[in-house]
């Protein structure tokens, strides 16, 4: 599991920060907010679908990527906002 900084337990690990660097600023904000919220929500293993099989950090990572993918999609090597005109 990636190491996180000690000053804020909700802060993203350096590895995760590097992974989301390619995202547009708005998508990074979505990821960070969803990740922080999920860490709080799934702190207790009883709230996680897999219990102790996955850490709160792993679940938060999945939740955050899911949140980003609701509004953005990757085309070639770029993340772009999904077109709302088709809704």
C-alpha cells in the first residue's frame, strides 16, 4: 500500500498524486473529494463490501476513480469531460 503523509490522514499518497496528475484540474478535485469522503465512510471494515479483504484506502481509491469516470473519459492519452448534449 502506498505511504501517506503523516500530517493529514485524508491526504493522498505521493503515488496516487502522480497517477492523477494527468487528469484535468476539475477531475483531480473530484478525485480528491471522493477519496477523502470514502476514507471517512469506509473507515469501519463492517461498512466495506469485502470487510477486511480491502483496506479503507483501497476502497477509497476505487470510489474516487468511479466518481471521476462519471464525468470524464479517457480518449487516447487524454482525459476529457463527457459530452452532456446526448442526455
